């Protein structure tokens, strides 16, 4: 077992303070300073501001990620095609790629074009963030959702999760046993989907919150069994006003000597 604990970063979409009474495990993490909620900087128009470089907290404190210069590899089925390709083409191509291979593959849009256009979807920032860590010598395992998870592709999202979701925890635990320094995982978008479908305060959405909290608790129990003392950061893009601390991933990495 590696001597150092490492860092796990979990992104939970649309996690609002109103759900905390339904989520005792997450509430505990929040009180312990392991859950953070931020809101996009003024003028942001992207899908995933959490990875777009600068966010602000409720107290308007700058929130920054280190970013690489150019994305050179992408995991299966990134959502950038949603804005640049016909919906039917995007859905079929990305779902096929996600089903047939788990390897990174060249994106349908050249990396240089992305840089020039400054396309503001957060998923385009994931490779930059990961590559920056890797250039510094960190051993990183990472997963980011495929475009099927977007709201307008709810059916294919369920199929994708059915095909691949159960193996995700096994892969994470295998990565931890292999001694990975950092695990980055887009953990859930269920609250976002349920909130848009039924309303953020509906019983259906609250039930999803309880299910998500149970799943998160089970995950972390398994994770800490494999890697005791692993640092965890739960990040969300909807404001939980009770959270007022700042988060810098570099600081969390520094705590682990990474």
C-alpha cells in the first residue's frame, strides 16, 4: 500500500444546499471541510465552469485551476460535439466510441481549433488539468462523462451508465491499489437531471439525493479501506451557501506531498 494518501476529486453536478438534510454523509464531509460549492465567474457561458479555470465562491473569492496549454488527448465521448455537430451524429458517434473502446481517442475537433475558438465547455479543460498534473510527475487516473450524460440525452445516459457504471468503482479501486497519486472522477449528474425534470425541491429529486448520498458513502468506505487517509474533495457547481471556504487543488496536493 502506498505510503502517501493521495487525492480523490469527485464532481457532483447540481448539488445544492437544499439537499443536505437528505444527505447525512455529504453533510459530514461538508462540515469536515471536504465539500466545496462554487459558482461561475461573471460572464461565464460554459457547461462545466468547475473546470474552466476561474470560479468564485459565495464570498467572491477567486477559485483557480492550473491549466495546460493544449488538449492532446480526450476520454471517450466528450460533450464539446454537442455545440459543433448535429445532435444525431454526435449521439451516435460518441455513444459508439464509448461502447467500443475505453481508450482516449483523438477528438473530432482539432485541439488547435479549440484553443483558437476558446470553446467554454468545462470538459475541454479536463485534459488540460490532467496533463498539467502529469507534466509535474503525478500519476493520475481519471474519468469524465460522455456527452450522453447531458440533459437532452437522458435515455442514452441511462444506457451508458448501465453498460459502464458498475465497473467504475472496480476501476477506481484498482487504480488506488496501483498507487495512483490523483483520482479525478465526474461522479454524478443525477441531481441535475432530476432537478430539471421534477423540480429541485420535488420528492423525486430528494429521493435521488438520498440514493446519491448512500452511493457516495459506500464508495468512500471502499476507497478508505484500500487507501486510508486519502484526501477527498467533493466539488459542485450549484451554490451551497453554507460552504464559505476556498479550495485550491494545488494546496490539497501539497498536503499529500504530491
